[in-house]
């Protein structure tokens, strides 16, 4: 084996390649560095574009936080809001026995904004998840200005097939003060 290595070191091929080996190594390293740098630049450009997109989305979210989701064109009376809820319950086939309570609040101005909020808390008993979902869908379909910011459901251990439901129904109206 030592003899073969000795012959290879003395061969004409090695004598020819040896002087240009540093040049070939330098070219290979340069091409590798150029390729790596190009990939890094492409990655940095991609990250920059994603950062700009994130900033744009964050600005949009911040703008939407200051605007209500949907607004009715007039302040909704508490009794009218309770009527919307009862009507939606009848439309989905939910009897009066399932509505434990409807507690409307008086309309109130939200801080110093031109918006007035009318809120009503509803308690339902022994309803299926499907019935609760259909009631909420029906409320939103019949009265697009209504929002459901809170929903709580729990099941009684003695009645696992039905649910107790509490939800808050809110009507938000644009109503500049008359000062």
C-alpha cells in the first residue's frame, strides 16, 4: 500500500494538478461563499417583506380595534332588544320554557364616543348546542347590528344531553350627542 501511494505522489497527474490545486480550491470556496451570500440575501429580503406585511396587518388591527364590528342606525330600546331575542327563539323552535330570563340594561353612552350601547343578558335552560347556535345565528341574521360578546355554556351532571346557556346581546348604535 505504501508503494502505491509513493507511485501516486511521483505521477505526472499529481505534478500537473498540484500547482493549480490552490486555484481550484479558491474558486470552489469563492463560489460556495457567493452562493451562501445570495441565499442569505434572498432570506433577508423575504424576512423584510414579511416584517412589512406584519406591520401593515398590525396597523389594520389597531384601526379596527377602535371601530365597532357592526352598528345599528338608531339606539335600540331595551324592550325592543328583548323582543328581538324572544322572536329569534320562536323562529328556531325554542319554547318559552327554555328562556329562564332576559335582563335588559338601559342604553348607555360608551365613554365620550358617539356610540350608545344597549345590552341584554339572556339565560336559557335545557337547550342543545345546536339550538343555542341556531338562536345566535338567527339573532345575527335578523338584526345584523347585534353582537354577542359573551357566551357561557355548561351542562348539569343530571342532564348531560342539554346545556345551560348565558349570553350577552349588545346593540351598538351611532348616536352623536346633541350638545
